[in-house]
C-alpha cells in the first residue's frame, strides 16, 4: 500500500510564495531518512533534501519509465541508487573497474 504525503514549500524571503501538493510513494520516506541518517556525510538539511528529492523523483520516473524523457536515464539512476544503498549499508560502492 503506498504511503501518502503532503509536500509544502515556502520561499523564506517571500511569505506569499508557496507550493503544496499531495503525492504517494511506495516507500516509507521517514523510515529511509532514519536508516540513512549519518551515513552519507551530509548535513541534516542536505540529507533530508537528497532523500526526499530522490524519492519524489524516482516515483515519478518509475511511473513514466517508458517515456523518452526517462528511458535513457533509468539505468544510470539504478546504478546511482545501488551505490547509495551500499553506502548506507556500510559497504564500499563497486567501481566500474571492479564490476567488469
């Protein structure tokens, strides 16, 4: 069952500029944030932006994976996500020369 989210974005120097939308994701983004916290060498705000941005992007990309816009990028994204997951699990990412 997909997880439901409400995303809110407010421009800090202009209180009138705001964006809000509802979306869903097959993953529990808060669980991923908890698991990956402190594993990526990023400040907390960068960590949150990376994980939330990746999960929002990947959900849209997977829904449209056959579209020209995403088709060529998908293998590269899968490779990046594999490296990210290995990093979070504490294993060294496999370089291209090691995988050949």
